[in-house]
C-alpha cells in the first residue's frame, strides 16, 4: 500500500509556531521524510516544532529552481513504497505560490493520497483582513520588474478589479516593496482601495486598507525587505 503525501504549512516567520495547529504539529512529528525548497529552512521549522525525530534519521529532498526534473520524478519513491512523506513550503501553504505544486501533481498521477493540513496562508490572511471582496478574488503573483511594466500591470489589474468587482492580490520581492507602493500611489486612481498586509502572524504585523487618496495623506510603513501582500479593489 502506498504512503500518503501530507501538505504541511510552515509558519510565516520566526517565533510564530503558535500559528500551526496541534494536529498539523502531530503529523509533522510522525514523519521522517520531507520535500522542501531548502533543507536548512525545513530543519529550522521542524526544530521549532520540537520534532522528536533526530535530523540524522530524516531524509530531505530539495525542490527549487536548481532541482533537475529527472530528480523530481524520484521524490515520491518512498511514498510509493509505503512511507508517508511531508511537503513543506518555505513559508505558508505548500503548492500555493510555491514550487511544491509539481509534487502534488505527481502524487495524483501516481495514485498517492494527498492530504492538505491546516496552517497559515499569507494570501488568505491578507484577504480576510482587507475588507475587500472575498467572494471573487485573484492572486496574480509578481508584477513586472521594470517600472514601466509594473505600472502597466497595476493599471490592468485596477481595470479588472473595477470591471469584475474582483480583489486583485499580488506580491513583490521584499527589497522592492517601497518602489511598488510609490508606483501604486502615483499610478492608481484616487478612489481605488489598497490594502497593505505585512509580517502577518508576527509581533510586527501591519494591516491597513485605505483609498489611494487616503494613503497619500498617510505616513507610509517602512516595509523594505519585509514580507508583504498587496490587494487592490
């Protein structure tokens, strides 16, 4: 009988294991095989969960941009042979804005049972706290890197939000957060609502929703190199 693939959400920052439900912790404690973007980050998270299994007795498979496709095909061999395997994200939920989706797809192809576990998702937490439309929303990932491309993307998303009454959710490389905010303040309509949600579940959590016009009159948060989610409607 094949093992199971458990999708284990990781905490969104240091000292935030309180956001991981007890059942998820118990499942993580029962496993000794994990697939993660970086083994170092996975060990750090499991140590915070006080895993009873010694790291020397664990197996870690790294899944990231450098992983050869031919290696990925073997990551579920243990599950095929009856062992349960855990899939970890760097932060938040595996398979959501995360390379782990390829492993989940592979598990379905191989007939391996996939079990998603409860835990923090920065995307959903930000949407919940935004006061924006939670019935219709789209997570679009990253916008253009160049200023011109980024502003065009913002205007396109603003038009979609207005036409469909659909919350548009996106992220940025943390060191470009402040540039993105500046572009939103200059490129979006004054009546467009913008939610900035940063450091979710951390002691420094910041969540505010204002119109662009109101944001222009507000002292902006310092979010350089801080994990943040942005929503407009």
